[in-house]
C-alpha cells in the first residue's frame, strides 16, 4: 500500500496517521495539514481501492482488514507507535486499530463516530446507494455535498464544490468498491467492545450534521473509558473542513497532551 510520510518537523517527532472517510482520499485532510505539520510527522494515504492505491475489493471486505492492512503498511515504513485522526469510517478504522494493536496507538481523534449505525444514517446511506445504482456515479457525487456541508457554506463555495465534483468524477473508486467499503462501514458495531479502547479519545461532531446525528458521538463518549466530547454548533458532517479553525484548535490542544511518545520511523522508499 502506498503511504505518504511527511518530513519530520524535528527529530523524534510523533507520527499522526490521518484516515479519511468513505471517499478514502488522503487529500481530505488538506485543511489540517498546515496546522499539524509543524508538530507531527503525518502519515497520509488513499485507502485500498481508491486513489493511488487502486484495487478490486473482495466481497466481505471488512473493517478488520482495513485496520490490518494499514498497520502492516505502517510497520513496513518503520512506524510502530502513532496517533490516529479519523473521519467517520476513518475513525472506525482507528478504533479497530486500538482494539487489535493497543500497544501501537497513543491516542485518537474521531470525527463523527458511532457505536452502531443509527437508523437515520442508515436511511441516508440507502438513499445514496439507490442514487448510485439508478443514476450512476455523476449523480451520486453531485448529491454528496448535501450530506457533508452546511447549506450556507455550500452557497458561498460553489466554485470549490464544482472543482471537487470534477476531481471526484475523474478519480471515482468504482461502484463495486464503494459499496463494499460502505457495507463494512454499516456493519461496524463497537457496542460490545468500546470499553476495551483505553487510549485517550477526542470526539468531535457538529450539531447540524445531516448524515450522522451528533447524539451518535455522545453515545460513543459514554461508552469509551477515556474520552472527551466536543460538539461544534455548526459545520455539518465535514466540520473539520467547514469549521477548520475551531476543529484544528481542539485537535492541537488534545494531541499536545496525548501524543508525545516518539515513534520508530525509517525513511520511506
């Protein structure tokens, strides 16, 4: 798996792994990079079956497989101890890493996580899947911002949305890959295992999230032994993009207190 390891800002800088959501693209984290790079060595990647990691995903592809293949790729780069920042699916991969490889994870930042799929989110996913099946990728991608961003932000950022849509169409992961990754996300259920995640966790969500209600993060907060919940008043599902200044301040303060152990990193080839 191809990973991007940014230059260490200083010797022994901690590694922070950034894991995107269902879109899978590492470029999702652009609003965070300038804030994070002076403090951490960032590991950014396109998830398997997307972007510069093209592949055809097998039926039954699971969250455990996502965590395992990422951990193996990190070890191949000499990274054995790290923090995780994950958005939705990416946060669930982080949780699975914390369960399967607890010695490797220092702390987690999870944006819009959940214990188990909320009925409202299931309905949103079903609508998006039907749109993909009936109308194809262009219609699916045209509708995608409605589930990610606040209406006023979209109205003020039309040229950006048009550019994103063109890029996503050009690099679409394919309907089969998307549906298999979505099936793994919908099957994620931490209701019986969340208490085994003992690392410090920062949970961030937005009260106006259309796709994943903020109460899902609140329920996850109640189940985790060592977590902090921050509910932004505005920002929708992609609140780290739309409210990046507020999000970055929260993340930096949390990471400064929880991500300090030096990783073992060898130069990427």
